[in-house]
């Protein structure tokens, strides 16, 4: 029998000849199909009065209302201009920089130091929603898919391999941890000593750093991390400002100038599908979490700029 002629025959022969190469390509195609193209169905929320608690199917359809409100608003053309400008600048600067960094890291001859630099350079500050709750990328909703990222630490000969902790930790804990591992104190420099009745007393008890060293937790000397984690989000472009407090049991999110908020029971609802903000039986817990959030905001005020005298 002669060979099949034409484009269909050639495609068939290539598929058979390079079947293993195409098979290796299949996971990549599935990845983009599932995580990049399927979530694009979530764009329908642009035509809805979308509420996360109701989801895409339960939210009210409003048509072109949001587009009309945006285009007739006072900031429409400023936002369009800023969006185009930001993307152009990202293409010009943000794209080449990672390539340059990768080339520089590749030139490091010490493998151990190279791994440390790679870990620190590539450490993410947030996750990606990737279809979680019908959304993709990141946004002003502090779901676990966006916030819960692993903190990976390695120090051969000092830290046990394969140790895993599920305690609450924050990126604020990173600097105190590295400083303790390096055996150095926070470099404050020279500070004027107290005078008058406070002369001779210790200037500042404790470290001004907001985080907590994780060395004790990693080495097994401590069994618990932080009792709560504060997440701050100021989106100047969308004009959305919010604060979230996370404990082992609950998560609460408060939005600026909005009566809407979020309260999730993380033990009984780990996927955060049931917002308890307005539920009567959870109002006491809601008030307790708001109080804890206020306390955490006070505690997390930046104190690295010490005052140098007393009046």
C-alpha cells in the first residue's frame, strides 16, 4: 500500500512518529486548559452583582451596568492610561530583570550559596487563586489559595530534613529567623542614651522587628508559631483597602467604608464557602475577632525608627 497523501496523511504519520514527544506535551496542554482557559469563564462576574457567598450561579445579573458606571466615572480615562502605562513599563523593565538575575545566579560557582540566593529571590509573597471561588490571579479577597504559601527553609547539618510544621507563620518572621540563625542582633546602629531619671536604663527592651523568629519551631524547641497573622492589603487602583486576621480557628476580613465583611470557620469550612459575617449565632465570635484584629494592628505598628530622646 502506498503512503497516505495530503495533509491528513502527513499529520497522521507525524503523530505516530513523534507520539512520545506529543505525549510529553500533553500535561502542558492540560495545565493551560484547566488553569488558564477554564477560569476565563469567570469573566461573567463583570455582568453580575457578584457576591462571593452566592457564587457565579447565584449572583444577580446586571448586564452592562458596571461598564457604564466605569466609563462614565471621573477616573475612567486615568485608569485606562495608567493601565496601559504600567503594562508598557512592565514589558520594558519587569520582563528583562528576571532574565538578568537568572544569568547572574547561573554564574555563581558555590552551589550552596547559589541555592540560598535562588530560594530567597524566588520566594513568593502571595499565591494565585487559579479558579478558586471562580476567580483567577489575585484580588481583594483573602482566600487561602491566595494567602497560604509554604515557607521553605534549609540549613544542612543544622535543621532536620523533612520536618513539616502547620503553624501560623508570616513573611514578617523571615528576618528575625535569619538574624537568629546568623547569630547577629538587629543592626540599629548608634542610638542616643536616655538622660535624666531614665539614665542607665536599657534603652529598648526586645527587638523592634514585628515578626517572630522561627528557629525554635524549626528545631523542635517550640511547639507553636504565632497565635494570629495579620494581612494588610491596600489596592490604590481599585480603591479597596482591607485587613484580615487569621487564627487557627477563624479568619475575619474587614473592608474600609463597607458594611460587607467575611468571617470563616476554618476548622469546619476549610474551603471558605460559607461566610458567617451576618449569621446571628456567630456575632459574639465576630466581635471577638474584630477586637483581636484591632489589637494586632496596634502591635504591628512599625517601631524600627526608634526615637532618640525623651522630653
